[in-house]
C-alpha cells in the first residue's frame, strides 16, 4: 500500500502552479523545439531532436505525476497544524546539541519536501524522528556525518 500524501496549503499551491506552467508553457516550448529540430536532418541521426523528445517525455511524465498527487493528496489546513507537538505543517526550531546552533525547518509531506528551503519531509530521518515530539524533547538521528542530537526549542504554525 502506498504512503498517504500530505500537502500544506502552500505546497498545494506550488504543485498547482507547477502543473499549470508545465501544461501552458513547457509543453509549447518543447513542441517548438521538436518542430525546429526537424530542420537539422533525419530524426534518427539528429541529437537535437532526440533531446527534445526526451524532454517531452519528462514533461509529460511530470504532468501525470502532479495530477496523481493532486488527486490523492490530503491537504493539512492551517487549523489542523499542531503547536503542542510536531506534525505536518509545523514550523520547528531545533538546537544541535553539539554546536548549540539553532535550525528552523518546516515539516511537510514528501511531495513538497525541499531541503534547500528547510522544508523537511515527515518521512526523512529528521522529520520522522521529530513527528509527535514536544518542546524540550531530544531526538537522535543518523546523518551522513554520524549520529546527531537535536533538542526541540519551539513549535509553531
């Protein structure tokens, strides 16, 4: 059985926006590239054509994936985001017990995770360890650099 897909309202909007962009802009751009690449000779010997067809397959696959996510996803509304313990949509401040540095992150479903934006999936090692924990709790997580300990400093929406 597949895991449930959870989205925050902002994650829902991001996915809807990406889907709209792929449908209205990227499809047209790729179709134009395919048409233009036919001028470079026989498709079987034309790397530009092959690249454009590969890109078209990627765009169409992503459209299918985003549609599926939107069909099955459960949106976690603002009033469902807990502040007494960590859950999907929670903004969490954790303190690295070794360096004493604080790190602010948001717990999101896997479909909208973006570690570069500190949007951590509830299915990731850190996210999974944080879910259902409270302020003051200490978690231990295995990272690529070895075990790390974090203390939950703050939970908000």
